[in-house]
C-alpha cells in the first residue's frame, strides 16, 4: 500500500547513536591501499596460464573471495569489506594496469593534490614483488599496442579521454536486485545449469557458451562461500562477545549471511545484506564503478511491508538497517592514476540508488521506503550512494517537498530526474522497447538512463567539444601547441559566413568522433577478450538467456555514449563569433585569431575580450544564444549517432564533465566566448562561469531548448543556491514548482542543486580540518570538498550562486 501523506512521526526519525558513531569513524578514516587482492589474483594467473581467459576470470574471483580478509566493524548490522586493512581500504587490480602504479607508488599516491592514500610499507613491498609478472600483460598494455597511430595522436593530445576503461573495468550497470532477492543464487544457478545441459557443443558457439556457463557457476559458488565465511566469522565473534545485545546482533548477522545470497531473502534484513554484498563483490570482480542497486524502494518494499505488518521489525530498526547500508556504500573506495583522478576526483564509486517515479503500469511508485531512504540521506550525509529521485506528473507534493528539505541540507543530493524527458529519450533510441520496461528505468552511476536489461558502455569517452569548436576556428591547429590536430577546414579569414563556421565545426567533430569510436572499439575488444565480467553478467538480464558475457553484448539492450565536455563554452564561442564577426562586423576573423592566439594580450586583446564576454550567453533564456546552442548540439548529435559500437549498438550522447572541466581546460587555449587559456571549461549542460546570469528560471528555459530526447545516457544541469535562498518553506515550494515545470512541461531530464555559501567554501579551503564532511556536488556525483584539488574547488566556487529561487 502506497502512502499518500508524509507522516512526520514515522518517517522523520532522528539519527541513532549507533549510526552517528559509525559515521564519525568513516569520516575520520583515511583511504588506505591494500595489496591482498593483487597478490591473490597474481598467484592465480601464474598458475592458470594455459587456461581460457574466461575460466581464469572465474577462478580469479573464486580465489579472491575464498581468501580475502573479512572484517566486521564494531556495531555494524550490515557487513562486507572491499579491502583488508581499513574502513576505506582500496584493493589493487594489476591485471588492468600497473604502469601508472609503478610510477606513483613510492611518493605520488601519498602526496598528490587529491585522492591521496596511506600506503603502508608492507603494501609497497607486496606490490613491487608482483610488478615484474604483469609488465606487458595488462589490459592497458594490450590496448595501447592495438591503437592506430592517428587515433593515438588524438587521444594523447587529450581531445578525448577514456581513462576509466583503458585502465579499469566496466561496472556501470543496474544489476538485477529484485531477481536475486526472489530466487537467490540457487535459483540463478539452476537457470544456468538448464542452459548448460541443453547446449550443442559440436559448434564453436556452443563451446563458447559452455565456458561462459561453467564460469558463471564457479562465480556463484564462490559468492555463496564468501557469505558463508562471513556467517562463520560473525558466529566466532558472537561466541566471544560479552555484551548480550551485541551478541544477539552478531548471531543474527551470522544467520543472515548463512542464508543469503544463496537463497531467496526472507525479510528486509536479508534483502539489505544482499545489496551490500553485491556492491562489494561486483566491484571486486570488475574493477568497475557505478555498480548501482537501482530502485531499492521498489525492490525492498514487499519485505518491508511484510515485516511491519507481522511485527518482525519496527520502523526504527528498519531505519537503522538502511542507514547501515548508506554507511557501507561510503566504505568502498578505488585507487586510480593521476590522469584519471582529474576527471573523477573525490574517490567516486557512484553507486546510484533511485527512489520514486512510476510503476511499470504507470502508477505513482512512492512508498514508505522512499521516505525512509530520504531520512537515511539526512542521517548519513556523505558522498554515497549517489542518491536520485524520479519525479512525474503524479508524484505526491509532500514527497517533492521532503526531497527539497533534504536538498537544503547541502550535499547536492538527491539529484532529481523527470520521467517525461527521460522516458522520451529511451523511447526515441529504442522505439520497440515495451512501455512497461521504459517506465521501470533506473539511474546508473551519475545520470545514466537504464531500463532493465540495458547495458550502457559508459563511457565511450569524454570529448572536449569546446576544443573541437576552437579547432574549427583555427583550421584544425591546436592553439596552445601549434600542432595540426584536426583536418584542414580553412584559415579563419577563409570562413566567409557563419554557415562556413558550422561546416568547419561539423568536419572537426566528424573527425574526432571517428577516432574516439576507434579508441573505444579497441578498449572494448581487449576487455571482452581478457577481462569478461562473469558474475556481473549473471545479474544482467539477457546474458544467461543469450549465453554471452556483458562485455560481449549479452544484455537485451545497449548503447555507448560520448560525453560532451565544455558545452556552454563551445556554444558561447560560436554565439560570439556569429554576433561580433558576422552579424555586427565589429571585428574580423583575423583579429579574433590574433586575440585568441595571444590569450587577449595583443593590442586590441582586452577590447575584443570584452566584446566576446558581452555577447549573448546560453543560460539566460536568450533566443539568439540558445538557437546557436541548439544548432551546435544537433551537429554533435548527428555526428555521434552515425556510429555503432562493436556490438552494433548505437552511439549516443551524454552531457557530463565530472571533474573534467579542469584538465580539459588545461589543454584548451583562449576561446571565443572570452575565456582565458588553460582555465576550466564549462560544466556539463550548465551555463559557463563567464558572463552575467538571469537566474535559475532562465537557466532551465535555455536548457529546455536543447533536444534532450537525443541525450539517451543523461545530462547534468547544476544549480547552486546560497543558503539564504532556501531559508523559508515558501522557497522550497517555489523550487518544487520550478523543477516540476521543467520536468513535466519542458521535458527536461535532470536537475541537481548545491546549497552552500561561497564564503563557507573559501573558509574550507583555508581550514580543511573544520570541514571534513562538507559534501559538494561536482557534476553527476558528490564528493568531500576538502578532498578536491584547489583548482577544482575554485571552479566550483566560481559557478553562479543564485540568491533566490
């Protein structure tokens, strides 16, 4: 039964002393490097060199789960550890890449500006002992060896980046939580066994499927044994425990782990523990992030309802269990190389948990757990899970207001998604997809739209569209290095009108998208051959049915997005060129080139820069600027949608920068919007930091003019408000109304909101010790502000801070 009215007494519970204490322990825990997984996988690989890769991957997971250290922290009710030596312990995945780690292990990991780790002496010794074995054997080695020279040139020039998958695994999916809760691994194994015995292994295809299914069974058994090990661990602790209350809790933990995930969940405690195990195990296998449990308020609700109705648990007890899950998400961290952390700073694992929205039949899906999960966000207020709400025309207003109250707390969460715009994008890409499946979409990672059975290869790479536009204005020559990076599209003075400029943009875009697709195809080919994601594939609809791993396109649906970086910088540059060069003829293209080449230090440089800055800007509901943005994005969409990935599935778009505003800005010279060389480019689909703002309503109106139905894998629209703007309940009502109109009438996909004062952020830069749990929204995810590099902190501070809703 869905509740229609928010119940203050039942669903606004205070944080318990247990959760408060564990939260503080996590906040004070420093990320620490762990060598245990690396040693185990190396030993396994050395002993299985004559085996098929798919079998080795299954046996590797078995080896790790059978031997990894298992921790149960004091007071916790939901268990599981990603690493062995601390609350925020990061394992190492040498089979993907070790080259960067050899360079950074001794000093840089502990001293770099962001995402630093404690690296114990023993861990250093362990890792150095395995480096010789992995040289020239990693995924990254094989990828670089296959990359064509011309594509390598574009990649190394940083026009586009795909660092996440060049050195790591995929993850990035909403696994089948509901199926696992209903049938358990015993049911999934039974399904696999039936497929296995019916195979015709006289064919090449049959033999491949045999290896795949046998690997799945090894993985499922390994996961079952891992949980049983936890059951034994909890019972050992219970037998030693003197406190009768904690003793009983440990006995219950033992009972839970002995039962799930092998068997169907019996109650909500079982169900929540399954989710925690999956988050840890899938990432331990794949080295991927954005492993997302999806619509947990829907999947857990039958267990909640039964437990409440039958008196098994109180709401207070269930709230504590949910809070424990929220905390568990924050223990999982990943170690990445220095190039990657500039795109993905702040230790993001981005497991997206989605609440609200519609049922597959089109009814409102808000329930009691939707509210309790909002309460968990209020209690824990850390970086994970990436917490999302879905709104639609019949979402209860009480729920929307409660969401606004949580946003007001200032963690940048929950992010809000509109069903009208998101479903339109899914339906445009997959017109044959049943509407019931479309309505039941999840959010994965930051903003990925993922119906059940959908596997997006996110990401196909970050493309600096601001730089693509600048290359079009400079005959393909990079303004900082003077190297010819793109095709010749005409000297600036040869571009006689704005249509010539747009043609040049299209040509440059076509060239770089082609090479980005080649780069992605090489990565994907290497990944599917050497690092299939077996256990994860057992939980993606379509893989067992087809006998194909997810890396081989086994899911029912799929797509690969290219991520646009610097969208507003690019559009504003084109708008300024159209305005001051062609329409008003105030300056010539030759004069513009001289100003940009000199970073506005030539004779008329500052005068020209002022003209460019004063030109119309996207984000102000200015039809002149917004028309150029629409023309430009349609060019980008057209070029991207011409391509197919290695499974023959469509390429699509995603407008998301993460932390890439800074490193892509470093590589970008002065741009025609008035931006200086090497400073950050614009964030996602948000307005640029350059120019005046007409307020949040104007931002949403401008964004709505972009054809968001062509952005299948989501976009990020950041709004930042001063705390005073959210001071009164009336302001929260205005925010709800504003966002609802954007979603329901203007078909916008996403809005996320930072509520924080620039004054506080600047104080946090000076006194980081006072702000260890200050959480800020970067792009599609949130991170601890004090764990970010100063230049990214400055970029966030410089974003427009609205004083009113």
